[in-house]
C-alpha cells in the first residue's frame, strides 16, 4: 500500500489567484511596454529584410536554374538542336526528382515542410519552426522548381520566411507570442517581395497564418511587408504577374457570370485539392521506395511535356497566355487545364517539394479563359472583357486553395491597380471561398492538418486544447491501493490522504480501476468480505498520455469525480485532476486573449 | 590625361598617314552616311590624313563570311547592329577590341561609367542607339491619330496599307505588344510556339503589307502615298520630315531600340587605323556632332547631355532622339542575345509564313 506523495502539480486555491492576477493586470501603459513594442516593430522590419532578401534570392535562383536546365521557354528556344532539347525535357525533371527524393530522406518525417506546418506552429502556439527542416525543404523546393516540376514557388517562400522569423525569435530568446509574430513577419515579407504586393503580404499573414487581428501583431508585420516591398522594387525589379491595359468595363449582367465562375471555380479548387491528396495516398501504395517516387513523377512530367510543354515549371507563360483572347483554342484550354491539374497532383503527391499556389493560378486562369471562350462561342460576342473572366477564374480557384479570399483580391488589386478588375474578382470570390469552405474545408492546408490530426475548423482555442496532452498535466498526488486491499484499510488510507478517490494498482504497476470513498463505504456497510477491487467504478474512463486535453474535457463531462487515471499499456502513470484541466484551460484562454486582443 | 591621349592620337595619325591607303568603312548609306561623313569621316581625314572610303550594305553579312573563309576582309571597320556583331563575334568573324579602346569623357569619367550598360562588348563598341518606329501620314486619318503600337494593326480605325521590314525582328515584337503583353515578358512569350503563332496571326490580320529591305524604302512609300503607316529607322524618318519637309509623324510607342556598333573584321588590312578611327568616332565630342545631324541616341551619357540643335535646321535634336524621356516611355530594347541565337530559325519561320500568305493571296483573287 502506497500513500500520496508530495504535491508536484497541485490544484488548489493558488491556481485561482494566478488566474485573477493575469486577468486584472494592466494592459501595458508606460515607457517600458512602449519600448518593448517598438523593439518588436524594429525586429519585424529586420526579419522582413532578411526574409525578403532570402525570397528574392530564391526567386532569382529558380530563374537561373530554369535557364540553365532548359526549362524556361527562353532557354529552350535558344537551343537549336531538337534532340538535346528532348533529352533535357525528360532527363532534367527525372534527375531533379531523384536528388529531391534523396534529400528528403534526411528529413525526420520524410516529407518537406510547407505552409501547413507554419499554420500548425502558430495556431497551436508551438512556434519554434525547426531550422534544419526549413533549410532542407527550401533547398528541395528550389531544386524541384529549378528542374521544372509543376509546383508552386510561393509556398516554399512562405515557409522559408516563417522559418527565418522563428529563428530570429529564438536567437533573441523571445517567448511564444513573439515567436508567432516574427513568423508572421517572415511570411508577410516573403509574399510582399515575391508578388511585390505589400498589402497582400500583411493580409496573408493575418488571414492564413495568424488567423486573428491584433495591433500588436499588425505593426511588426506591416513593417516587415514594407521592407520586403522596398527590397523587391530594388533587387528583383520584375514585371507584374499580369498586365491589364485600360479595358472595357464589364456590363452589369456579366457580374452574374463572374459569380457563376466563382461557384464553378470552387468545385475546380476542390477537385484540384483532392487530386493532390489522392495522389499522395496512391503514392503510399506504390511498390516504390519514397526516395524514388519524385524521379518517377519527373519522368512522367517530362514525357508529357514533350507533347504539352505548357505544364512544365511554374507556368508563368501559360498564365499570361490564358489572359490573352485567342492564344489558346477552347479544346487546348481544357487539355492544358486537365494536364496541369494532373501534373501538379503527380509532382506534389509523389514527393516533389513545392507549393500549390502558382499551379492554382495557372489552372484558375485557364478555367476563366475557358469560360470566356465558351461564352464567346455561345453569344458570338466580343472579347473585350476576356481578361476579366480569366482573372475571376484565377481568384475563384486560388482563394479556396490557400484559404485566403482577401489576399487573392489584394494581389489582383496591387498587381493590376485596376479597380474594375478587382470588383469582378470580388464577385467570384464571394461565392467561391464560402462554398469551397463548406464543401471541402477552409484551405488545402487545413485539410492536410486535419488528416494529420490537427483540426482547426473550430478555431484556435480548440486547436490548442487538441495540442496539449494528458501527459503534460500529469500529477502523482493521489492515493493508490493494491487491488486486494481490505476495505477497512482502503477507507483508512483515503481518509489519511484527504482524497475521495483511490486508484488500484498492483505490484507490477498495472492499473485495475478507480474506487470512490462513497462506494467503499457502501460496500463496507453492506457487510461481507470484500476487497477494494470489488468497488471498482467500471464506467470510469481512463486517459492515455497522448490523450488531448480536448478529449479529456469531453470525457470529464460524463464523469463526476475528481481526477482521471492516466494509463499507458495497462501501466498506471498518475492522474489528471479536473481542476488542473480547468486551470490549464483558463490559462490558455487568457494567453490567447492577450495575444489576440492586446495591443501592446 | 585627355591632352596626352590627343597627342598620342596625333602622333599615331601622322605615322599612319604616311601610308596613303584609305580606311575602308562599311556603313548603311543614305542620310545616315551623309551625317557620318560630316561628323566622323571628314574630320577623321582632316585630323589624321587617312582618307575614308565608304562602302554600303543592307546588313547582309554573307560577304564578310565568305571573305573570312578566304582569309581576307573587304573592309577595315564595319558599322553593324549589336546583334549581328554578337553573332559575328561568336563565329570568329571579328577581331576582339582592346579594353581601353574608348576615350574617357571630357571630364575624365572612365568609359565604363560613361557608356550605357551593355555598350562595351568584346568585339564591338556601341556608338549610338537607333530605333525602329512607325511613321504615318497624318492626313490619312482625319480627326484621330495613332497613339499605341496596337494601332498599327487596327485597320478598322486606321485604314490603309502598311509597309513593314522583311524580317521577323520588330514585327514579332509589335504583333505581341498589340496583345497588351508587358515589355518585360515580350521575349519570354516569343520563345514559345504559342507566342510565335499569336504574333504571326496578328501580322496575318493585316490586309495589305508592303515589305521593305532598304532603309529608304519606307520613306519613299510614305512619300508616294503607297502606304499610310510604315516601320522604319527613326533617323530616316527625321531626315524626311526635317530636311525634306515630308508630312509624316512618328509613333514613338513600341519603338524598338538597338545598339549600333563599330567593329573590326578579322583579317582587316589596316587594324591600327581602324582602332584609331573607332576611338575618334566614339569620343563625346564626335557623338554630339553626329546626334545633331541625325537623331540617334548617343551611347555616352556625357554626349546625350550635350546634344543641342540641328546646325542648319535649328531643330532641338533632343526631342528627336529615341532615348529622350518623352519618346522612350513605351520603348523596348531589342533582345539581341535572343536574336543572336534564334535569328536563322525565326527567319525561316517568318519566311514560311510569308510564303503561305502569298500562296493564299494568289489563290483568292
């Protein structure tokens, strides 16, 4: 018979005092908080600078690799020898895939990290993005993009920026809240640099990564995006993603069509996301070791590209042509669209490293162009507003995929400066984003995280509860009894320990259930020779160390007791008190409140 | 520093003058040659005593290639576009130029800072930038005037025959620009079969095209009223407008800028005199004198800043040179690296298209 040991993680009145203190603490006025805040803004700007330079370097390196490896159309046309071109088209993605596959073996999970990992780190306040995984993922993304894989470049840029931001917070030994903010700074700067769109960068960091709005986070993020913008204009000096001359303003009834494109675009976005996920599942069943899979994808991509070269690489040329009426025939649009979806699913599913945004831009624009072409053939109408349809399609597909309707709109606005175009895109996104969220999920990242066991659909509070495990709240302040203890002795032990419950653990450390003082007393009153084991409450659930706090809270709803036992493989580890869970919940709510509503 | 350079040049010149053999310069003829004679050739002969013998060509380098195969060169200095110079340099037809060939600016600025980016090449030194532009007869379009290069292809609003150069260059660029493609992406898109198809289709949409090869032809066609819009070199159009009073106007949007360079062929008979000439002809002073006679943008910043009025006409020449900010807004720089590698294939594609067009026109009466 063992009795209670000292209070390791006591649940008592002290808890409440702590909670009260934090809730009534003044919300930072005075010189010190102001200085701290200004320091954070300066840090944001510094991280913005580093992330922007990294992003600019990344973009340039991809362009250089594309030119060197005969992926970019410009480099391809420079080669007069068709045999060399054919060989390069097949060999470059294949060998690129081989290198990427071998590099991915060095990652613990065997897969590259993506913006989904950034979102998970921020939403669960875990922060601390690993530098090694970040570095390897950026390198393999660079190689994937350089070798012409049909993947996006913005995802890797976002992850790279976030990793640099998190690294900055760690170097300065800052807390989790600051870590989250510096991650957002890196993300904002990366987007701001890559698109040369600072507002989109700020909104993306809030809409996709932070998912709340606090002035405390806004100012450093804005500073980072601004620095990124300045660096983009100085260093990258790249042309706009698309260019729109003063076009005819669409007629009123066309807005109904833009809305319709939004609805259909949401379905296409769903098909695109599910194609990527399905290819990932299929890849797991392939009789091919993971490190060889990207090479297979590269070979298939290269062979297809001999027929339809538009699917190679980021696809900026295909994107541009899709905004020009007459550049593609109707059948060609459909063919390239389907092949681009397939190629992207193949590349990402089989383990190339890269994003989903750039291919979605191409797919969406092709889809919009297809709608416009169909319409023109039906009505025999003009092509003056062709570009409106293309852009609507683009936004309708990209916004649901990355879960960022506002960012998509701002990208259109900042890149074109065209208000009419932005309102048309607004019509599409109004329907596309909510519809896709209802049917598929908030974004591809959310769907991926959900499949990895992190459900963000009910918000950050629940995600945090899902993130904390019973093992974190474990206490050994409890009464344990041997199952064969006589009733009398058991009741005495409980009384000595000032507890109403005891946990039955045998000499081998195996757990046999929980008994309450009331139950033991009742058995004792009933008479007869009983042991403690006879009073076990069969309905009492147990927790495993890996049980999330969210689950523990749901189970506690059915229990009227003071604590639940934590059992791992029949072995008793300790208990989690209901009061401890409540306290952890209050602490978490308080931290979130300060992080999301605080402004200093 | 500059004085010593001049002294050296003079010494060199007198020693070279002893040989009475002329320096054979290959250039483009017409108003351009007249301006070069006044600004460069005559002053060079005056200064050095070396007579200059001018040969004319239309940009065809076949003769250079053939003579190089025989181990000789019919000229000592060639005025050639940078794209041709790059191709010829790669083919080993040109002699590399010494790094210190160009003279510093009058204020001592070293050539590398004074010349525009990309002007100093391995085998060729850019002296001016000229532009291929569209000129039109304003009387042909009463009440409206073309403002964008897309208007070249808009025969509904600007009816009438066009004259275009019989090369893929410039035409392909304009045809794609007419689709509102941004300048930065022009050559990337032209690098795809889709982009080329799109450009040729746009060219094909023109109802009547007169093809020209000689730089004076578009001026003549416009003057004779045979066409209402024509592409051509901005210097030729200027000459026709200012010196001959022809009623035409220039559409600067979409102007394609090219570098015009001096180069020395391998096996040149007088390479030293040729180098002395290039150094002389690319001094700030000579470039200013040239730009005041024919409106080509000097390749030196120091020269562009000094350009004044036409010596006889009194026209402010800064408004007529392609690099002036007012004119340069819609300018594109010809991607000579692209053409250096693709020209034969582009030419074949272009010729095949023209062939199809001709056959089709012949088939439909």
